[in-house]
DNA sequence: ACGAGTTATAAGGTTTGCCTTATAATAGAC
DNA sequence: GTCTATTATAAGGCAAACCTTATAACTCGT
C-alpha cells in the first residue's frame, strides 16, 4: 500500500491516466488534458511534476504511462471511489447514474483507515455499481476481457459487465433503456455503414427493442453468453 | 438551506467561528487564528473576504460574529461532519476519539444530496458520538444549557452530555477514563486552589475513582442528575 | 492616563494549479 | 519528402491561501 501525501489534483491526473490505459501503453497527454477539461499546456506542466516524482514515465511525443508507484496510487484512488459508489447506491439509495460524480468528491478526502473499514462494511465488493472492478488494497486489478457491445455480431448474446467511462449523462441514457450491468441482451440487427444496433434487452421475447448507436455500444463491456442461434 | 460555492478554507473558518461562539458574541480573530494554526494576519485577510461576502460581521478590535447566512453555512458544515462521525463510529466501527478528524476531511466533499441521504440512513440522529448536537438541514441548532463538570460542587452528580472541543488527544484521554457521553458521575472531592476533581464514574460504588484537572473538567458538558446528597 | 498587549493594515513573498500566446520540435499521413 | 496536426517548451499572468516583517491603531488594566 503506497501512502504518499498527494494533492487532489495529482490524484485526479493519475486516475485519468489509469482510466485512459496508462498501465499498459503510453497515453497522449492531449487525451488527458481533454478528459480533465484542462489546457494541454497545463497537463504538460503537471506531467513534468509527476515524472519528477516517479509516478509516470514520459516518452516524448508519445505520451505517459504509469510507473509501479503511479499505478498503485491511481488504483488506490479508484478503489476509494468505487467503494463509495457502492455505499451511495446500496445504502444511501442515491441515483445510479450520479454516484460516480458524488464519489469522486469523497475519494480525495478518504483516509486509508476509512477506506478499509468501508470495504469491510460493504463486504469487500469486487465491482462498483457500474460494473468496473475495485482494485485490492495493494492497488492491483485483474485483467478483463475487452469485448464490447459494438463488437457483438447479429444474433449473438451477451451480458453487460460494465460501462466505461462512467459519465453521468451516458449512464443516465443507458439506464433509461435498461442497459445496466448484469442485463443480458441479444443483437437483433446491425445497420450498415456503422449504423445503430437493434437490441433485445432481457431474455424474454416480450422485452422492448432498443436502438443504440455504435459509438455508445463501444462503451458497453460485454461478457459473452451463448445465444440461441449459436 | 443555503447553498453557495464555498471553498474548504471558507468552510473551515466559518466552522471555527461558530465553534468559538460566533453565533452569540464577537469572537476575537486571534482566537480563530490560534485554533486554525494560522497566522493572525492570514486570519484577518480571510475575515475581510468573509465580511465582503456577508458571512460574518467584523467589529473592529472586538472580533467577528456570524451573520444569518454565515451561521447557516457553518451549521451545514457542522451537520455534515457530525453525521459522518455517527457513520464512522456506528457503522464502520472506527475509533471514537479519531472520527472527528476523519469526518473533517469528508465534510468538505459532501454534497447536500449525500448529506441528507446519510441523515436518513442513520435515522436522523440528533447528536454526534461526542454528544454535540447535529444542526437540522436548515442550519439551526437548539440552545443547550451550559453546565460543565468543572462547575459541579462536591457531592453533586451529573451525566456527561458532550465534550467540547472534539480534539482527538482530549477525547482519547477522557475515553481511557470512561468519561464518554451518557456516563453518569459524582464529584467526590475538589482540591483547593483550582486543583483536580476526584470523581466516581458510574453509579456503582465499586467503580474506580478518577482524578481530573479542572481545565479538562471545563470541557465536559454535564446534564444535572440528582445525587444522593441532594 | 499610560503602557502592554492585542488587533489592523500595508508590503512583499511563496506555492499550487490553472490560464493564454507564441514558438519550436516531432510524428505520421500523403 | 513535405506538410499538417500534435506535442513540447518558454514566457508571462492570475487567484487563492498561506507566510513574514513592519507599522499603526486601539483596549484595557492598573
């Protein structure tokens, strides 16, 4: 467990880099700036500081990736956030689509002591309400398969595992259509020219059909389930 | 319910002024600076800003008192903190003497939405684990009687209502001696020249006696209970 | 009524995290 | 290979909260 005094800002940058895949390959700093609503110059400045602290590694003109320390710190932030999300949804009954943002405020104000007591209180959940994995207390997360709804073929079925990223607009939109983790679905039709998918949501034939743009379908992670036509 | 964007720093200043009695009379800015571990000059600067925002009123060379808005904002901060204290103690089983500080971090990161859901989850408690009242959602708190342990006469009995201020060293010291809210006690002896009190803690004659300096006894608020010798 | 201690203000400095504008360096597409 | 879009760096600024040092104004106890 890495415990260094890090500002809220540093935590947000590291979390963002992690969410953009900084554990694996280099993430362009421009992406980070964009996601954080900050100018590229500002992001660059911060990356220099994070590099000096050995939290990231900067490959010129390529992007940044997390070091071991950076990854552990980022995952500890993500752990805190996702645990709070569980609490806010399961216990406080707050809106599934909004708890991500509410938890984001809490995550920076949460001591390890509180985090671990909360984890125990919640029964050490392994996923947040949006299906994303909760890193363990050492800042490690298991790998997931990377199938998304957009890659499902017509006739194939799957179960929603997670939504990424957890943007409240996106989540609200999906929730309205019943597209939440655990839900099973089948692709009935895929319009040509990267057109929308038509889905059967749920197992029964009676369920309403849902149309979903391919761009959104890319954000829905899927566990494969054998469909009837397989 | 007052909802203005206020920085963590502003919230801490207002909370401090409230705790120092700024609802009633003017509080010297020096006291505030001292309590917050900040230079008097810094506190003065901030008070000027708070005055411009009509959160406090500054009587030159006297001190500051809270305006209506300031009082409501301060009490909303205190409400958040004390609700979190309840949660941390009752549900997460964290250390009674330490939750004050842990909750102080959380209080600034807690949206109204979360505060109110938390209050409901906890059953709308009226007091924090240290006995202090939780303001209602409109930022109002009832008045309390102001009897302290230091003013109890020999032979008199009382029940601990609250500890003020909630400093973790103080709380840990008192908890070690069984001096927690709800505990009843009797003053057996008061040493002369502002010397320490000797207390019987608990109702039974078998309970160990406790010696307590008068300075500390001033920080223990008491509800009067009829003693045997009354 | 004075002097000690508190309180107020002025002036100048630091850090953090952001900004804009401008220029230089590079990568990747054609 | 050149050109465009991205990326990096330099330079200068801003706001929030702090700081120190110095001076001025006031209160209150004796």
